[in-house]
């Protein structure tokens, strides 16, 4: 199996993408694939660069056994397009924003929506829980768990 690098992207890199990073990291470790698959996260915007994830997301994720430890950073098209095999966006706006940074269209095969990998949650996008209550964070975690499992399946099936 080749080394696969995944980047999860949301707006500010403090809720959805760091949660996806933590969920995927745990699934990778449980599958014994930590030497073959690496994960990172970033935000389309740099509002929260250098900050830890939203405390509410960290708390909800922790209740499910996920530890969010990442520090927010902004997506860097000069580096990230080349470095990552999968760039997974959380919503339609993130998907458009990342595609717009791929000016020559060289990386379109790497850019995906998280929902492409969901098998049980039939949704249009991973909603931003920032202004929602606890139900919003729980819904996001449900979608991310489903999508991460589907993504891991796709990676392991396509590379074995």
C-alpha cells in the first residue's frame, strides 16, 4: 500500500475539519494503517490560524473517543495541492473555494466533498455547527464518522 495523504478542509479549521482529522486518525490507527495514511486539516480562510479547535467540538468528539489536537491553519495552494492525495471539503462553498484556487485545473481529481464517501447519511453537505447547539455538533460527528469510514474503505480497496 502506498503512502496516502489526506487533507480535510472547512471554512476556519476549528470545527468540522479538525473533527474529521481526529476521527480519521482514530480509524486509521484502529486499522493498523498509521504508517500508510497520514491526515491533516486546514481552513479556506485564516480567521483562526494558530488556534485550537472549538471547545464545543472538542467536547462532543471526546465523548465519542476522539481527541482533537490540531491547530488551525489556512489552506496553502502552493503546497497543499502537491502534498496531498485527497483534499476533502466539508460543504459546497468549501468545494468551490478550493477548486477556484486550482487555477489550471491540475488537481480536480484530488478535490472531493466529504459526502461522496458517506454510505448511511444522505445529506448535501457537512453543515457548519458553529452557530448551532449540541445537536448540530452531534449531527456533524455522525456525518464525519460515516464519511471517514467510507473514505478509508475507498483508499484501502483501491490500493490493495
